[in-house]
C-alpha cells in the first residue's frame, strides 16, 4: 500500500467502509465483494510482506496507525464493533479472496482435500497444519468457506500462505487420480501399517459426522487407519488429518 497523508479517525458505525467490513462476517457478502477479514498484528504484517495478497484496507486503532502505510484509524469502540475476537489486538486487514485452479497444481505436490468438512474451525485448523507440513494446496468440495472469520482465526494466518481451490462433483479429484496422484483416504477399514509416499499425494479428510462420502471414496488409491487405543472409534477431523499430514511430511 502506498504512502498517503493520515486520514481522519473513523468514529461512526455508518461509515461505508465500516459497514462493508461488518458485512464480511457473512459468506454471501464475502462472495459478493470478493473480500475477507484477517485480524491480528502478526498476521496482518505477514500479509503485507506476502506480495501474493491484495490488501484493500488496513484498519487500526490509534497506537498502530503509524505502523502501516495508508492505514485507516478507528476508535476503540468501532474496532470492537468490527472485530470477531473477544480481545481485539487493534489491527485488521481486508484482503481480496483468491482462488486457484488445477493448473496451479504441480507434479509431486502434496494436496489436502476437504470433503464436506462443515466446521469452519476444522477447515482453518487443517489449513494451518497443511502449511506447517509443507502441503502445497487445499482443495474444498462442499466444505465451509476458508475465509469465514472462525476459519481464518483457526488457521492462525496460514490462509495467506497456501493455494485454495474449489472442486465440484469431484472433477478435480478425478483428474488428479488420472494424473497419477496417490489418493489417500482415512477410513475405519483402512490399514494401519500402510506406506505413504512423501510427494504426489492427495489426502482426503471427510465430514465430521459421516466421514468421506462414497462418491469421493471411490477415487481413493489407498485407505489408511490411524491406530488408537480402542477406547474410542475415531478422531476429530482436524486431528486425524493433521496426524496424517505430519506422517506424510516425515515427522511421525
């Protein structure tokens, strides 16, 4: 963002930018405007450094305005009004949503595939783990938007460091299988001692209640089961997906 003269403090909830930011709490307005909100001092600084992000606005309270070029200053009451956190840090950015496509996937990439994962916190947590384990992209099929505030917050800012791709009717998954990717599904009937490759994988994480759909599962080339004590049948989607990503990466 380019340098400009410091603007007057925004103190009204009826300000058009404040109304826009408030509307972005809902997916339909994120889709309408192609924008989402990222909160937090560190996360916003990372977004500024990462040149792949197109930042529309940076909003701060008085103590942080001088830290950013072109920041819009608001009073504490207004910041609390537009913040989605209980203890706002005083810095947020409005960023353009960016979706990639299958042409952005390369041979030997590792891909996380979310099949009807409905909890935005699970979506965000899985995105965070995918970045931590050097996965190259996240594909979503009928899953919660990764740009919802709960998902962005659960991703701990990792949303700005990965490729997000939307699939429909498993067309991309089918194409990746045809291209030779190993399609890995975590199921109760899978094998515990299966060998996983370090590259060229698509790891499927299924719905929190119903698991991976039959339509999706038919594309799997490997079914894996995470060993457990026997006192419970399954793990949370975020936990199981993260364990398998760490296994593929080589940490486990």
